[in-house]
C-alpha cells in the first residue's frame, strides 16, 4: 500500500516592500536626507549645489544690509506703526494713530511689521524679510526651471538671478516689489505645474498667488495674467470646456484672496478707520 501524500508546507516568501517603505520611514532623518539629496533623478550634486547657491545669495544680499538705513522711510514709518498697533498693521497706516494709510494695500508691509514687532525696530529687522523673499524667489525659480528643463538649467537660472543688479537692489530695499516678484514667480510655477497634467488645484493656487500680489501692488500684479491665461487655455492637456472651467475657478480664487481685504475696508465705517491714502474720496475702489 502506498502512503497518502502529505501536503508540503508553503514556502515563506519575503514581503514585497511597499512604496512607502521604499521611500523611507518618513521620519525626520528621512526628511533631511530628501532635502539634501533632492529628487532621485537629479545628479547627486544638484541639491547640495542649490543649497549652497541659496546660502551664497542670502550672504551676498545680507552683506552691509544696514547701509540702506531704513530704506524707504515712507514704508518704514508704516512698518513701525504696524508693529505698535494691530489696527495700523491691518490697514497699512502710516502712523500708529491711524490717520492715513500708505498708497497701496498692506501685504508687503506685513512681513516687515511682524519682524519689527518680534525683534524691535532697526534696519536689519525691516530689511531681512526682503532678503528672505529673494532666497524664496530663487528656490521657486529653480523648481520651475528644473521641472521643465534640468537641474543644471535651474542652477544656472538661480546664479543669474542672484547676480542681477536690479534683483540685488530690489530685495535689499523695502518697496513692495520684493514680495510682488516672489508672488509672480510662484504664480508662474503653479501654472507650469497645472500645465503638466491639467491639475485644477495648481491653477487655483496660481489664482491665490495673484490675489495676494494684488494686495501687494494692486494692478501691477495683473501684468502676467493675459499670457498665462492664454497659455493654459491653448496648451493644457484636457478638453477646452474643462480648461475654461478651471480658469474660472482660478479667477474665483483670485477674487477671494485679493478681495477679502478690500471688502473689509469698504464695509468698515469710515469714521473709525484711517483715511485711504492715494484716494480722492476715502475709498479703496
């Protein structure tokens, strides 16, 4: 008689690593490694070179920063007022007594006013936020160029940007142009991301950035809108109807992010707020 066959035990197999395991644990150490290494398809030296360029940009722009003193005293007075009074901070008043505002919306004043409120009044406290905007602009420029071309092209772009005299002047001064340039750069980056796969969220973020740029220097923020809108309407990889709908959502985001401050100012009783600087009838509109 033959004995019945005994079923063999299954051979244990090694678990297949999941995507999350392949990418790392997601802890602080993994985050540091990703920040230092960058994208896996970049050359190993790309991210260290970028970080070095950003550090050099910051050092160059910080060098002898106090030589500008308080820079534009018109805006420095509003920064000081905003550091002393939250009401002056919100409206962008030229003085803490809230008699009159500056001639533009206050978004460009807010980072400087927060810096002065935290660290005290001084040239560095006013101008360091502008230098940080230069570093942020350089990083966004790299990200935009790197996605479309290569890491090497992005590094060249950052170098040219950092060594451009008008950029050094603009980001070492306290005019609204520094924040305007940063937000316009962010807008272009978001539109480029939206063009890759017709992602609505990136177009909405572009609208938010333009709205904030409007609160920085009003209509100058709209200079880049026509070419970007036409570019997306023509080139986005999706149906025409969806493109137009996405552009409509971006317009809504723009109105909300740029209009909330205007709405509050217009609804606020004129007798209890500062006079709107640059206006003929105490109205922003």
